[in-house]
């Protein structure tokens, strides 16, 4: 039975992943950590500690005191915030990963690190984007994600650390808000639809990207960590997806429930540029073949559940 430490536990993914890990492995076996105190669901449902994931000594002490054998490393700066402050993105994303990997090497931990569709760039084939293809992103976020995948591969090959990860698409959830990414519109649109019946999108009507509903994303993280190691070839960089959405196509889906919903557009050139450099549709057949990845939610099921939870189902 694993003993787990989660970094960046108060964010969009952690606020869903931590309760699920506690359900599976036991409340006391999952230490949630973040640089800030998060919502009670994470901070009060089991042990919580304020921890800067870039502080290698602090990470090492926390892993040792909790006797952790597994780290889910979620602390990071996302794409849009990264473009506003590239040095911060490099510092947080790379220093925290290096700290976690060094501690894992010293103390024998397995490590899950999420990568992203942000590893792809304008030279990558867009539809479908293969598992193994050219990765030359133009965002600092993408640069840190490519470097992160390679560093995780290196720690596995050189030191035998059990590193694993998936390239998440945009994640849609209720609860903790997204942390400043290019795909945040796909969460904002539901809150705006439920509260005001209208939404102004910062991406253009036809900006299609891969997306996934959070329960599938949480399951992907746990399933890849529990997969038979001998079956894994790609380890730290599995493409995973569940659906492809543009603002226009998601608005159409929302109108099946809220026929008067209105969407208009005020395109932000920075985030639009990032979205245009990312895939329209990634090929996740390696994840399906190597560890049985299979999403449960499509756009219709995700939309129905989001609106129901937000009181407009
Ligand atoms: P988020 O921004 O919602 O949460 C990140 C958390 O990290 C925040 O709670 C923040 O307080 C914390 N944090 C920031 N700096 C820290 C530090 N120095 N030490 C400790 N904690 C720190 O992000 P998320 O959406 O939960 O993403 C988690 C991981 O998943 C990231 O690696 C991200 O790149 C990746 N990912 C997310 C998505 C998505 O759509 N949410 C998609 C692809 C990949
Ligand atoms: C972002 O938009 O930065 C994230 C991601 C897809 O990595 N949601």
C-alpha cells in the first residue's frame, strides 16, 4: 500500500486527485502539500503541510517524515502565466522537478509528473499528433515540459527511479479554478453559462484543442502509476485525450441544456497564438496499448454533469 506525498495539491488537479488518493490508500497515507493553504477538501481531509516544492531540503524532509514511497508532483506554472513571467515558469517548473527527482533518487520514491499537450509546437503534425514526433514548443511552459519529460526519462535510465507521466490536454472541472492556462476558457464557459447565460471567449470560435473531464484525468494519473512497469515504453510522456472542443462546439453542446446561451469573442492574441501552436487532436494509442487507457466522459456526458453540478442541469 503506497504512502504518498502530493506537491501543488491545492490546484485544479490536486483538489480532485488528493481526495481520490485518500479514498484509495487511506487519509493518513496521503500528505498534501502546497506553497499556500488550499481549500478545506485538501487541507483538512488528511495531513497537509505548506511546502515550497523548489526547496529540495524541505521536500526531502517531508518525504522522510511521511515515509513516502510515491510523489505526485503537481506544483507548476501553467502556459498563460508562464508567458507573463518566463523566468518564474522556468524556476518553479524545473527547480521543483529537480528537487523531487533528487529526493526520489535518494529515498527510493516513484514519481508521477504531468506533462502537457504544450510539449508540441507549430512544427508538430496537428491532426492527429503522433505519440513520438517533433517537439519544438514556442512557449516557456512547453520548453519546461519537454525538458521535464527528458529529465524524468534520464532519472529512470540513469538511476532507476520509477518515473511516470502523461501529457494531459486541457482539463475541465468544477471546484478549484484552473491556474492560468490557455485552456481555462473551457472551465470559465460553464460558470459563465450557469451564472449569466453568456460567455466572452478569449480564443476564437474555431480554436480546437484536446480536452478531458477531471475524473478521467485523475484516473489516468492513478492508472499509469499502478500499471505493470514491464509494459511501459513511453513512461513519462503518454499522450492522453478524451474529446476535441472549440469554443463554438462547446457552446453548441451547452445550448442543448441552455438554449438561450450566448457566446461572443474577444480574442487574446497571446493565448490564441499558444492554442494555434498546439495540436487539434493527439493520438493516444500508445497509452491505450501500453496500460489500457480509456476515457469515460465524452463532451455530452461531461457537459451534462458540469451543468448539473453548477445547478443548471
Ligand atoms: P494549478 O495551477 O491549478 O495548481 C498548481 C499548484 O501548485 C497551485 O496550488 C500552486 O499554489 C502550487 N504551486 C505553485 N508554485 C509552487 C511551489 N513552488 N511549491 C509548491 N506548490 C506550488 O495547476 P494544475 O492544473 O493543478 O496542474 C498540475 C500539473 O498538471 C502541472 O504540472 C500542469 O502543468 C499539469 N497540467 C495541467 C493541465 C490542466 O489543464 N489543468 C493540463 C496539462 C498539464
Ligand atoms: C494550459 O493551458 O496551460 C494547461 C495545459 C493544457 O497544459 N491547461
